[in-house]
C-alpha cells in the first residue's frame, strides 16, 4: 500500500509540473515546496503553491522581466509577495522593503 501511495504522489507531482509553464521546486529532508506558474499570450495568469504535493494556496502572479515573476497568495490580507527568480534559481519573500531567501530552487521552464 505504501508503494502505491508513493507512486501516486510522485506521479501527481510530475503531472503538476508538466502542466505548468514554469515551476520552482525546493526540497530538504522533510519538506517539498513547489510553486507552479502559468502563462498565456497576455502574460502571467496565476499559479499554485504546494507543500508535500498538497495544494495549499492559489497565487496571483505577474511577470516583472525575463528572469523574475512576482506573486501573492489570493485571499491573503498581508502585504507579502513571493519573488521567483529563474536566473538565481531561488524563491524570495518580500515584506515591505525587506527581502528574504525562502529557498534555492530547481527551476523548470517549459
């Protein structure tokens, strides 16, 4: 049963990344953090945030330039913004004028 569940989780994670236009994945020994971002002809059109392959938030996103996308959690009243930088392969969190590294990420850009 554990093997079937593990296979389903891996497949779920891979299929989520395959559908996204861009994905930032961070992992340590205990936790996996995945951000999927979607684009169309008019630009960024949102994204999702997953912790351990469970969707925990929907993101409102916009492209800043060729290497950076910014996004915030839909429905969150706090003035917190994620910064996804494909050149540095990192995810930052920005609160006001302060920026902190969340994680170094493996970046997939389809």
